[in-house]
C-alpha cells in the first residue's frame, strides 16, 4: 500500500513538473530570467545557474548563436560561408574587430561559438579578474591567430585543429589600461600579481570554453593560452 501511494505521489509530482515547464515555456507563468531555461542567452546579463547550459545550447544552433552574439558589446562583421579551403571551410563565422572596452592586436576570424565565448569571457571573467587583482581593466588582447588550415600541433597528418574552422584562438598577452603588459611566456607561474592574474584568468576561461590549454599542458603551449569551442573538454 505504501509503495503504491509513493508511486502515485511520484507520478503526480512528474505531471506537475511537466505542466509547470509547459506554462513557463509558453510564457503563461513568469519566473526570474536567471532561473528560466527558455529565455535566450544574454551576454550582458549577470551569470546565473543556467548560464553555462544556455551557452552550450546556443553554440549548437547557428541561428541562436547569431542572436546571442547581438547581445554582446562586440564590434564584428559577418564572414560569408566559404568552402574555398576544402576541409577548412568557414561557416557561421564573423570577423572580430574589438570588444566593449578592449581592442585586439589585430582583427581575427572566429566561428560564432568562439566569438560568443570570447564575449562572455571578456565581460564575466577577464575584466573582473583584472579589476580584482590590479584595479585596472584590460585594454588590449594580444593574440597570435585564430583561423589556420592545419592539423593539431601542426602535424603532417592526423585530425584537423579547431583552428581549421576558426573555432580556436591563441592568446599570448593582456595589456592593462595603465600600459602593464602581462605575458604568458614570461609571467605564467610567477609568484606575482601577473602570475595570479594569469592563473585566475585561465580558471575563468575554463568555465566558458570547451578546451583551455596553456603552459601546463605541453611545451607547444608554453607561451600562449589556446581557447576553443571544440568537442572535447579539457582545462590545463
């Protein structure tokens, strides 16, 4: 009898949850945006418990990704889809020219998911870390490239790199508003503010990108952070 009653209660709970979900999805019931899984990702909104899930969801939907990118304070132009490079085709890509308060060492091509991840990273991880440690903002992002038609680790054979679809970027330094340049090659693991800044910046990136590779990964990454939105999750 008790087991049957428990089953009825469980079914009733599931039914109530499904009805509530339907009401929220169809905007019949209003809940705070940070708790609503159906509201679109807004780059400007403070991170909430569903932010990571929303970012994961939109990076798998080209149309939703472009809509989310419009909420970012990011200067970019759309890049036409192209198969000119064979296996290194470009789809749903943009050319990033600058961020809200941060310029880049040169404009770069990025897949929509990468551009969206970078916009989230700049607003919710990079700038807060700089303010916390230095009391300054980052004014420039120095990178060494995003789109490159090549294999992983520049190998002559093997899998294509995420760079081959503009889904990755390599960052070598950050410049603060007071002119301080924080270099990964020089400052990683240093017992200094620069070292703490780089470590916390890496950790913040790991919460937004699928792969974050730096000096602790291997010698090929001793001088830069590799950030990508590929299929594998790794934070080193």
